[in-house]
C-alpha cells in the first residue's frame, strides 16, 4: 500500500481501495470513487472477515473536490496495490458488481435510443 495522486480525470472509474490508518475510522477500508457534480464518494467499512457482519462499523459520505485531498490525508490512507484492488473490493464492499450492472443497463438503453433515432 502507498500514496497516490488524486486526480479526478485519471482516477479509476471503479475507484480505489485503501486502509485508513488515522482518525475515527482507523483500521477500516476506504473505497474512494469519483462522483458527479465535483464530489467524491467515500465508502468505509471494517473488514467483514474479522467479525460478525451485524457488528461492523461502516459509513459513507460525499465530499467536494476541494475537501477530498485533506480528508484522505487526515485518514492517512494507505492505498492497496492495484493488483490487489479488485479482490479487496469484492471481499470488503462488493458494490462494484452493482455499478457494473447499472453501467451495462444504461449503455443498453442509450444504444436502444440511438438505434431508434436512426430508424425514424
């Protein structure tokens, strides 16, 4: 795990996973994803592999572009290696799967409207 540059334009579409090492959520994982309207989504969860699911501390919130680097720095996030990112996300959060379904559905709908527009 290490530090990374937080650039909205080059941030992975599926976000990045890191471990929080300072503050209220110390020891929890962070999934940080770019959102619309100049904001970032923070998804936070303790490791579900270490205790009962109904007792896990979890949270999520959105922050503005200008606040996000400071929040990540205050959390002292240690980012997972990209080779471990997908496996960690599936084990800790498992929400990317739903994101992928929505993207496929939205793409199919846009394609349908485009093809209908070409026939009219």
